[in-house]
C-alpha cells in the first residue's frame, strides 16, 4: 500500500449552526448547546482528529473554510445578471459566517498540521464577489464551483510546496 505524501482535509461547521437565517453572521445557539459551547466542542473535535492523523506520521494539511455568502449565489446571479453587486457579501461578515477562525484556533501549535487559507483568492476584495474572472465562484452559499476550485490549484500547489 502506498502511503500518501500528505492528507488534505476540508472541514466546516454546519452553516445552519454558524449563521442566522438573515445571513448577518451572528452565531446562534442550537437547542443542545449555546454557540460558545458548540464552538469549543467543534474546535476540540478538530484538534483531536487532526492530532490523531498527524500522529501517524503523515503530514496533515487542512483547507480553511471559505467565506459564506449571504445568498445562494447561482440563483442570485441568474436573477441579477445586470447587477452582480446585489449578490456580493461584505468580506468580514462572510468570513465570520465560516469556520475559518475556529480552524485556525484548532490548528494553533499542533505539530504535523498545516492550515492552508486560500480565502484571499476566494474573496480578494470587499465585498466578496460572486463572479471572478468570468467564473462563478460559488455553487451555493458556501461551496466553491469545480471550475473556480481548479483555478486555485496553482495556489494550493504553491502552499504545499509542490510544482503547480
């Protein structure tokens, strides 16, 4: 069996537990636990899993969660082709709706774990645009299109120290 040169993980918190329906970016508590407890449990879980993976000796690379848009991007773009700014999201709020901060907290000082943040390429300006270089960035509010993800391959390769 061939051992991979690294394990790449993409992890996110449920968007329903991370943002209000209005998309303000304010975290809300679930019926089981307040937001602070949920965040702490999520962070602890990430640390535990990543530590276990790294302990196998295989470098573990985590892709930071992407900014979460306030709208379902394809539907918004199709409804506002003449004014795409209606589908943009303020950068700070979009990042706050994501699990990026929790991922950074979970990865801090964790041996064998590297967090790769491509968000400067996903949302290079404020506000976060729904379309970049004539490519639809999101396939909903929080998942990138395959086309846009392929455009990020050279950046990911560079972050991993590999030829792109």
